[in-house]
C-alpha cells in the first residue's frame, strides 16, 4: 500500500484515550516517516495528558530530523504556543528531542530564555551543550561572559573550542586572564 501524504488523521490518534491505539498509531508513523508528521506532533505536544506528551516526544525523537523540523518551524510559523512547546522540549528526557528543540528555536530566530540555555550547558549530550553555547551568545545578556568562561572547563574539546571562538569574537581583553587560567586547567 502507498504511504499517504496526509498523516493528520493518524496523528490525531496519538491523542486517543486508549494507550493501545496511541501505540499503534505511533508505530505506523515511525514506520512511514512522513516529514509532515513533525509539524503535527507539535500540536499533539499541547495535549494536557503527560502520557500523550511523552509518547509524542518519543515519536519526535525517532521521526524528527533537521529537514522535517525546518519545514515545520520557520520564522513565519512563530507563535507563543510553538515557542513555549520548544522551550518545554529542552527538558525532554530524549537527547534527540532536546537537539531538535534547540534547532527549532534557532529557526524561529526569537529571543531565548537565558536560564534554560544555561541549564543546557550541563546537558549530558555534547551537541546540546555546543548548540546552547552558540545560542547564548545571541542573547546579549551581561551574564553570558561568565557562563561562557565556565564552558571552558567542559570535557568535550569541541564545546571548549566553540567557547574560545565565541570569546575571541567578543574581543574583550579583560577576559584574557580567565581564558588563560581555564586553558591551563585543561589539557588541550
């Protein structure tokens, strides 16, 4: 059978009160991997049921990719609901969902929450930490510099290198002392 391009009816089943129906719909959507699924999942993530939200996050971690996310999340699609959903997804247990949330927030080109990004600097996934470091620099928050200096202690070399590159573009000479002491503390 051909895979239908309109998966909205199947996505609606992700909100079904019966867990078995939700699981079956999720299994089919996982198998089909239709790119439009991602945009419909953002609607499902608004459901008040924690079980429905969890299943939608798990499905997003499987079917979500950069291409489908960019189609679903654009500056033109920016709404407070979508922004809040993406911010909430920064706390998701699935690494891939957190990565997609950061990519989505970047695509929206909107101001981000400083505290949420700072928490992500200690995320277990180095890609999330690296992306959060880059996004922090876009905030123009006076507290960003000390936070970036802390990331110089990160265990992942690419996160440290990204922080150094960002600090270099800022060009504040007063940071040199902190930068040098951080470099001495780590093996580069």
